[in-house]
């Protein structure tokens, strides 16, 4: 029977090697929670800039308000770009920190063939979405920017999920669903953006943290 | 039972060789250093197992220069993938028989 046990152990080891060599498994759930907090802060700052509240019954929508707002010495385009960039940089920096820490604890490397593949898979839809959103701003279509970022980010996650934890795929599909809903309910664009980038990240991040890191 | 055990491929008669094949069947090309890290092996040990698999024509080697550094990558051949699959099927059959034996 010890022969059988040996074979079973060999099979388990092979399965682990297949997973570890093809998928980046050190992605930390806390990275998601942090990204969500950054996004919620960003959304709050946008509401401050517009002088509006979420889910308000204001007579005009946030994107109509945006066009006529000039606060803190910035037009809405400059302000949206600066805020988006700040959120992105903060989210990435914190995400890298938590993922680095998880990799170190597991005795793995953060930068290896599997993480490289995951990032390349994300990069194509993400850059496309970035340029696409810039074009929308360029043609004065701010209403479509928030849902478009959700859709492209969701596609990037679905693509990247093939090279990291499977759970990322469901997060990606949820982001796409929110984004597509936002394309039809333009007035709720900011709320849906905050739900997708903020609340979903926090929810999935904590769930993944509980599942893999506790 | 005895009969089926003889079907196990002697080229895979070591856990490190099974490890190498496991990594190569799910990836296109894998660098030497990546293999070394994943399997946690010494140079001598890894090289000897790679050589054994290469002489069985189960893996193929690609050498190229990245900048000035030589880089060696490995991939499983079609024959290697087929042999590995047969080996896994046999392992599975053995385990199934062992389990049925326990139930009796």
C-alpha cells in the first residue's frame, strides 16, 4: 500500500507543478481590497469636484454637470485625467506591495514567467480601453467614459484569469456586466463605476484573501 | 497488478523527471533557470534528468543568446507528451485497482 501512497504523492506534486508553472498564484486578495479603496476615494473626490451626491435626484446628470464645472482651477477633462491617473498609480503601487509580500511568504518570485504572461494578457485590452476612453473625452463624450473603462477592465481580467487564480474571471465578468448596464443607464455611470472598481474589488479581494491566505 | 506496473515508462522512473514533464506539458518553452527554481534542484541533478529525457526524444532544446547571455529553453515533444499521458493513465489505473482492492 505504501507504493500506492507514493504514487498518489507523486500525482499531487505533479499537479502542483503544473499549476505553479503556468499560473501566477501569488496574486494577493489584499491587492484587490486596496485597489477598491483607492477607487472609492477617487469616486468621492469626483463627487466633491462636481458638487454632487451619489444616487441624488439632481435635475441634471453628472456628465452634464461636468461639462460646466471649473473647480480647483481645472476643467473637467484635466480633472478626470489627473484623478484617474492618481487612482491607477496608487492602486498599482499598493497592489504590488501586497502581492510582493504574499510571494515572499510563499517563497516564490513576484517577477517570473507566469506573472509576465499574466501582465501581457492584461495589457492589450487595458491599453486599448485607455486609448478608447481618451478618444471619448477628446470628442466630448464624457458620459461613455465610466462604462467603457468598466467593460475594458473586465475584458482585461477575463483574459488575465487564464494565467492566474480562476476567481479573477468572475470578477472580470461582473465588471463587464456593470459596464454594459452603464452603457444604457448613463445617469448612473459614476455609481456603477464606484460599484465595479470600488465595491467589487473589495468584495472579491476579501473573499480571495479568506480563501487562499488565511 | 504486476502486469500493469511493467507498463510504467522507465524513462519517467524518477519524481524529478515527472516534475520536468509536468511543467513542460502545460508550457510552450521553459528556461533552464525557471525549471531549476520550480523543481528546487541542483545544476548537476537537473542536467542529468534533462539529458535522460532528451535522449529518449521526449524533450527538445533551444539555445539562443539574449544580449550576451546564452539562454537554454526546453519544450516537450509530441512523443514526450504522448508518453507522459500514457504514463499518467497507467498510474491512474494502478491507483484505481489499489482502491478496488481496499474495498474488497
